C-alpha cells in the first residue's frame, strides 16, 4: 500500500474485495424467471422485483442480484450514515449501463438538494442517476417549487434522467397531487396488504375503508406516473438476536411473528397483483432472501398466499402502522405518531436499530421530551387497532 493511501481508499478497497470474490465463485445458480413492466412514461423496463439497498451491508448480495437479472437498485443519500451509496456504486460498477439506479435527497431547499445530488453521484461513481427522488414528502406543501426547480436543473444538466418523489404517509392525497402536478415522473409509495383495512375519516373508529389505495395507484398510473411500491412486507423480516433485551423476554416470538414462512413472497405477490404497480422495491440483506424473493416474479398469487397474509395481518394489527393518515398523524402534544412507529419498524423488522435511533433523535427536542406514559388517555385512535400509546412508549424507552 502506498504511503499516501487515504483511509477512504482503504475502506473502498475493503468493499471491492467481497465483490470480486462473489464474481469468482464457481457455483452458477439456475436462471430465475424475470418479469418486467414499463415504469410509467419513462420508458424504462424494470424488473417487477427491484432491490432496496437500505439494509444491505454485503455488496456481494447486490452483485449476485444484478448477475441474476434484477435491474433496478434503490439507495439514498442518508442510508447507513451516507455509506450505502458508495457500497452500491462499487457493487454495480461493472454493470452501470445495464442497471437502473435511484437515489434520494431529504433536503428542503434547492441548494441543499443539488449539493446532495453531487455527493450521491460522487459516492456512486456515476455521472448520472436514472431516478432522483425528493425523499419523504408526505404533504403537498413539502414538494416546493424550489425543490422542483432543483430537479429541473438536474435534468437539464444531464445529472438525472427522471424525477421522483417518495412518500410514506398520506399516500391517498399525495399520489393524485403528484399525478396532477405533471412534473414528477416516478412516485415511490408505501403499499402493502395491510392497507385493506383503513378508516374512512380522520379521528373516527369506523372500520370502513377511507380510500382504496389499489384504485389510487391505478389512477396515478393511468396519468403516466411511474409507480413503485415500498414497505411491501408490512414490517419487514425481523433479525432479532436471541436474548436481545430490547425486545423483551421472548425475542423468538417477535421473530416468528414478523418472519412467518412464506409471508414475504406472498406479500410481494400481493403488491404485484396490482398491474398498475410497476415494481416492488424490497430490502434484501443476504443471498437466501434474494433467492426467496425472486419467486414472486414467477409464481401466481394463490389462496394459500391469501390465507398466509390474513393470519399475518391479524398478528401485526396491534403493532404495525399502515401510514394511512386516518388518525391525523400528530397527537395533541405534537408527537408525529406514524414517524415514530416507522422507526420501530426499522428496528424490529429490518434490524436497523442504529438508523431508527438516529432518526428518532433527529426529532425536535420538544417532541422527544413528550412521554406517552404521562398521558391518562391517548388522543390518537387508530382504526386498524394499533396500540398507539403502548407502542410509542416502547419507542421512547428504546430510543431515548
């Protein structure tokens, strides 16, 4: 090693090693059946199962997925403290022209967003992104003219091919707004089997559907908006360690609940049943998950899948937030309930405790100072049965 080798170069070399190793493996897997859909008006042909890189730390998993034919990989500027993009770029370096790479910025103004884009391009080792998202925009007012101008400027300069917005909450309002806006090419939206039981009005106890997300997506897609589903597993696949004190006396129970055999593939197939969903972005952390999830592209959705999801939905109903907006989203003390519940999902379902805690600690201090166990009653009522006060109290204990 040269004496002037930087720490950054050393770390990058460490990421390249496993990439090289996986390509040198003798084992050649059986080629999977791949299905493709056209991503809205972009003309891009994407594999219906796409790769969410947020939780991936082993680049060989990304390399293998690309070798098997998955052609869409999604990352973000903030994933893994900014290191995820670098790993993804190194893993896909040899296939850059054959794959579709998307990244995101959570910036709130044009200058910051464009600075994020420059960093993303540098870390990914590319001179353009196929899709660049304004990240976590959950209200129309958050998609500002300033940020839209940043996307227009990036397109004009050839640094992005298509513009997008990712939305985790209030999807039934955001998708029609983005479709009508006309500037956005792609939306990345929460969509999963749990959304069949949401309430019709905010702050009500009725169980009547507030909206048909399947229909909402269909309408947005008919307008030409490319539509990609995320959070399709409705909670992820738990990686809770045995004896982990954070999850109580019986972490095995939680692991079983979130990882019931057959549920992940059934959940992906359920999302792809909606032909207006162009692709489902699914986080994959190991080779077994890649092999398992590839089946969703070649197998039909069956009555057995439906029964699996019915049982799963009953199991997660007290804990999993649908992000539907029926509760209003903020308690009377200003606590952003869906956000905090999403952080719990990252910790429990994706085993990303550090990321979950980092996002929780980024909340304003006045919000972090709220303690749900000090309230006699909770002002937020979830029509889907989530035990809001209990779950938020747990999050406060865990993250604070």
